[in-house]
């Protein structure tokens, strides 16, 4: 398992947890889920191989998030959190980011007006303000306005490492906040 690598994390320890593994199958390129010992009442740590395709990871993550959030689950614990594990390279330690409120959605261009007024189409090498038009703007030119509601539409083809690089480093650390809704653009 090759965890996503980052330069810094805020959380370095999680207690009372169950583990979820999403392995990368080298022969097929598929994301393989192993959640056999998952206990609903504990914190969940997702160990996700960084080579996995974001679209495939989002599918597994969404299915398990739905199970965790189900209010009819008799073992539900509203105080339990969900984390992604990361390799904090400079400190040579395992780190975590809290993704309890993160939800992945499939992007549907026919529903775009429901999403918000400023879509940002996210790619590893930059972003666009329109899906099929306009130039990609590099991440070092990215900036947001405080009173504008952005929706982030990530390319489903990017790797999980690329997603973490953008979600954690570019958007969270540079923009100062956690984004809870991510739309996945399923590209053929």
C-alpha cells in the first residue's frame, strides 16, 4: 500500500478506530475495498493507495459514508469521525485529515444550476471555470473570494495522490478551510 504523501498534517493520532483499506490492484488498475472489520461506532481510518483512480475511490468511500451516517444503524455514534491516512514525509510519521463531513457526488452537467454560481473544474495541472472551454489556469494563480459559493468538480481520472495534493494542500491549507462537497466528473 502506497499512502498519499504530504508535507504536513494537523492530526497525528486517532484513538478507538476501525480501518478501511482501498488497495490498488496493479494487474487491473482497480480499487479493491477491504472493510471486513469495520465497527460503526468507532472512528474510521481510510488507508487508500495513492495510485487509485479518484472516481473508483469516491464510489467506495460514498458507500461506506452512507452506512456510517445511517440514523437507523443501532451502532451509530454521532461523535465518531472519518479520516484519510497520509504519509507525513518531512516528519516521517503517519498523519490524518478529518473527512467526516466530506461527501462525493457525481457531477451532472444538466443539474449545474442547482450546484452554485461558480463551478471550478479541477485537474492535476490546474483548473478551468468551464468544463469544455477556456484555458487551464495553474494552481499557483488560484485564489478565491470570501462571499462567493464555489463548487469543486474534480476530474475522476486523477489519482488519489493528485486529489490529496489539491484538496489538502491547494484548497485547505492555502484557502483556509475544509470543503465538504466534492463533485466527480466522470470522464470517458
